C-alpha cells in the first residue's frame, strides 16, 4: 500500500506545516521518502491550532529529518507598515519554540501602533464602534471605514456595538447578526403576537 502511495504522489506539497501533528508529518515523510520530492511551507510564529492537535515538532525538526532540503526564509513583509512589522517582531521574539529570523519591510513607517487593553469581547465591540463614531465626527464617511476580523465568530460583539450606536454597516463575505436563522426566529416570536392583537382589534 505504501509503495502505491509513493508511486501515485511523486511530489508532495504541504501548506501551513506548523499546524500538522506528528501522525500527519510521519505520513508525509513516508510518502515522500521514495522520491525525496517534498516541499513544506510553514511559520512557527503562526502556529495557532495546538488546541486541535497541531504540533510544532515536525517543523522544528524538519532539517534533521530532511538534511538535504533547501530552506528558504521569507523575511520581507510587503503588506504592513514599518512600525507594525517592528512591533510584531518584538512580540513574537518572546516565543520559546521558534525558528528565529529577522523581519523587515521596505514600506514607510506608518502611524504608531496603538495598544488597547480590554477585558471582554463586548468591550472590544464598544471600542470599535466608539472609534468609528469618533472618526465619523471628524469627517470620515462611513463607507470609507472597515473593520477586519480573522473569523466570523468575532463579529457579534462588534455588530452589537455598531447597532447600539445606530452606526450603519455591511457584513462583507459573511452573514449579519440579524440575518442568522435563530435571531430571525426570535424576532418573529416577539413581533407576531403584536400582529395578532392588532388583527383581533380590527375585527
């Protein structure tokens, strides 16, 4: 069976290698052993799935298991401003298990990084909404503002803050809080009895 897999997959490419587990890494090693044609892309500083079994060990020991491999470090950030790259470098420098490498960018320094300490996700939503209201009061149109989130589950507290301040918004590539089936059902339960009473009164 292994020989069949090795013959079928003559080149193996693994993305987000920092989030693999020991079993997955062993399977990849076995399949790629015959051809030696293995490419892995990963960053130890972006390992965020340990709670799902992700393990940094395969990435940190990759050169020991594949000494003939060529390692290419991507150290230039093309998207972020200089101050963001500098702040990120200082922060991730505290990680204990990592492959140290310098980070740099050719972009302008940009605005200073602002750190806000909040105690609850709804505090964060309120802060975002207040900041948007402040910018709007300073003359920034609503349509020129955007809130970027990593995952959809982070949206409800932010939407709560925006709704409570009557700030117009549109969820792009996702579903608005008020569009979820359970929320629509809840609103329908609250609205329908009132409609029934109106109907009875008009008879």
